[in-house]
């Protein structure tokens, strides 16, 4: 999408009112504005950063986008060199700068991106506020003038961002050091500290009702040693950053009363499920590579009938966008494990456990909207250059009084086992479609060079036949928590039960074997669970996250995206509000919950990521502990931590939600 408003001829136009205008709604407030040959542009001037058009952090960078390459082809390094000249004229030494072109995208909405001339400066002082704005304004006017006068490139709207180095450096996030002499006192005082921070947030119009997270962990730039003990606070994108300095000062004063050496940090950020993936046929090369590497979208073939602990699942239907009727894939989640559920009048019934938010697209009332991402107006670019609009998808609010609207509020009770419309599938359509494309591209490549490809064609035909015959149908949803259910300690309950269509779809609760740990990069045996768990069945719970787990204990999970991973937990809970629930109109105080955070172990891969929702967590001996339901990622941190609900609270909720229809829940085939 373009920061200036103009039609394909390059002339300014009124702001768009379509659903694709999400970037404008996310922009932070302007501090000033200026004119260029392409129209009016706004500038945001906040601590450590000046940017036009105004865009809040967190933003990620990607240097190899098609538009960046196109700009480089047209203008070489002219804009970067001019940035250095303007900076030097404003007394910013060139030796303190790093200047480059990159694609800057909202981390929480990667489709919302913009080509940007980045000017990274070593340090920020109060004097920087004035000089940096001069640099940004002059450079933006210069760039727009060059774009305006150059044939075929008026579609370009290039952002300028001048930022302190500390806002783009990698940060590291870990639980507090339990050997710290102040640890026990910190843990004891944490509920009071959280309450004080929340009360301060509610005093200001710009932060009232906008809290998304209040957490406590070590956060800083040191990869190998302890980082500052940080009270982390995040708010949604509607909060105006210019009001933060006074609030931040007051929050630090509130925390200092406890004399625990804690540092307060405030930033924009969301806690949510990142629910939808578009049909993969329109993914770019980098997006394809990311989904193969980070989310295991390329499925192993041939497909198997039995679905196992850790396999991918999704709603068994496409979702039609309400504005353009384009079909979209439902999100990918994980089958946590298989259960036995003692149902009144039916005895023990086998069911699969996952998250409620994974199966929400099964329910009538789920809506999707299109979002336009401007690559370049086709009428304004030379032949052979990137052009046109890419259409992405965004989840919308449920239809009022629909099945989903009611399920979000009240959950799904067990009132029968014939919910054939609530279909769940494995393999998921998203990963199946991705795998089909991969095989088709492989065939095309082989045929182009006259290589034999009968084996690849046979592989493709086999997986197409699997879906054509309906064998992906796993079962149907019979009960679910909804969004508002809470544990006795105000933890979030996010679970769903899926009854399989037949026993041959039940693949069992086999834990990863040694080869799985090795193939996922765990090369040190000390990171692994006990060897006798390799290939063994998941065991029943014998200890609780609440009482019997120690922060130094290793925990494990197997998810559809990141597969077999190792982590550890924090006894200090995080308060959070899930973004997808805010449509219900309740205030943050009613929506917030207190959650256990599970972190990756230093020097290992990520613990959980998108697509791992619904994974069960177990201890070193293979005993189940909890259920992953989402994750949280502070700005500049590369490895999110997972939020996990204790398994005993999931089982208790399943029984309560059934209103007497379920008597008991246990792990299928589990031993102690």
C-alpha cells in the first residue's frame, strides 16, 4: 500500500476507505507534515526514531524484495548517498551512520510492508530529535522529486526512517535467574507490581483498555550473559507513543518502590494467534522458503491414514472472503494428543485434543476480508517490472449471533456426536496445497531440462488421490472451551475435542525418537529427554506446572511447525490480552489472563511457533504437563516464548463444559 494517496497517473487521490487500508489505521500519530512533488507526507518524531510516513514498531526488514531490487536498478545507491550528505549537513557524522534500502513490514502483519531508506545511527540524544527530522524531511522531499521526474516509477512511495541502533539490534529474552538472591522476593511481590503497572495504564486515555501484555523476564542485548530484569509492558497499536514518556517515568517510580532492581520497558505489540494463511499459490520465493524451513509446510509423502501426536490439522473447509468471495485456507494447528473420554451412556470414547482457536473456522460465522498490498500500478510501470496488486487475507469479526459468535462466548457443550459440519482434517489443506505446488514446480523444472520425472508425477498423483477420495477427513468437533473460559487462577482455557471418523485415523501418542531429535538440530544429548522416552507413548501426568516443576527442568513438545523442541518455564506469570478476543467489546481487565511462559533453552532452536498451537508439553520422563495455546514475541527478539495451560486444568474444564455428559478424561494408552 502507498503512503501517498494517488491514482495510477501519479496524482494525489482521497484516502481509501476499503478494507485494504489497514496500514493507515496502524500508523502512529504525526508530529509534523511537509509537501513534496508527490503530495503531503506526515512525519512521526518520537524517542530514538523519526519516520515518514508514520509507522509504529515493531517492523521487520527484508533486503531482497522485488521492489527494493527494482529501486536499486532504477536509482543505484543515489538515495543512500544523499542520506549521508543530508546527515553530514545536519552535523550527524557519517562514521556514526549505516544507510541501506530495505523492505520494512509490520511483524504482526507481514503483508503490510513498504520500501524504506533506513538510516541507523549509533546513538540518540535529545538534540537528535530536531536534527533527525531535518534529515528525514529533506531526504523524503528529494526522493519524491526524483520519483516524480523519472519515467514509469511514480507508483513508488519510499519511506524514510532514521533510527537509533538500539531499536534494530537483536535482543535476547529469558526467564529470571533463579539463583539471584532477590528471586524469591521478586516472585512474591510480582502480583503487586503487575497490579500497580496495570492501574497506571488505566489512568491515561492513550493506554486505557489497550494493554496486551505485562510480563517479567530478562531482556537485553547480551546473547551469552544475564540481561536486565525487565518489567515488560506492551500496548496495542492505537496507543499514541508521544504520551509514553511521562507514563514510563511513573511506571519506573512505581517499580522502584519495591527496591528489586527492575527496569520497565514499554512498547507496541500484540499477543494473538496469527490465525490465517493465504492459499499458497501466490506466495513469493522468500515466503515459500520461510514456510518450508520454519513451518514445515512441505509434507512427507505418501500421506498416512493414522494421525499422530504432533501432526498438522485444520478445519476441513476453505473460507470464502466476505468481500470478494476468494477462497482462503484455514489456519494450521497441531493435534496435541489422543485422549480417552468417559461419556455418560457411551463409555470410553477416543478423541483428539487441540486448541479451540484452531477449530474456530469450522463454525458458521467465521469471516475473512481481503487486504490489498500495492506492488505497483500496472499502467505505471515499464514492461517486465513488478506490478499490480497482491490480495492478502485478514480474519474478521464473527457474524452476529452466528454459531461462532456464540461459541466464542459460551463454548461448545457435548450434546451429541454428529456434528458432521464441524469437520477437521489431516493433512491440512494449507500444507497439502503447498506440497502440491512444490511437486508441480519440480515436475516443470525436470521437464524443462528433459530429466525423467515419472516418480515425482506418481508422488503427486498419490497425494491428489488421497484428497480426491476424502481420506483427509479426520473427524468432527464435539466440544470446545470458547474464548472466555478461565481456570481458577485466571489462566486461559483454549481447547477442543475432535472425535475421529474411525479408529484407523488414530495414530497414537508416540513421542519423538532419537532420529527426530537429531534431525531437528538437537545435537547434544543433554538437551534431550530421557532415552527411554524415544518412540515411547506419552504418559499420564504425575506433576503439575503449578507446584512440582522447577524452572531449571527441561520440557519438551512436538508441533506441526517446529517439530521436536526443548524448553524451560518461568514460575512468574504473564498477564495478557489476546487480540482476536477484543472484538467482544469487553475491557482489557475482563479479557486479561495470567499465563505460564515457556522459553527456548539457550543455544537451541525456538520452542514453539505459528502452527504449533495445540501441542502438548511433557517432562523429561514423558509425562504430560500442559497444552500450548499461543506465543508472545517482544520487539527485536527472534525467538518467541510459548504460553501453556496446565493439563489438569484442561481436563477439569472438559468435564465442567460437558454439564455431566463427560465423567473423566485420560491420556490414551498412558501409563504412570
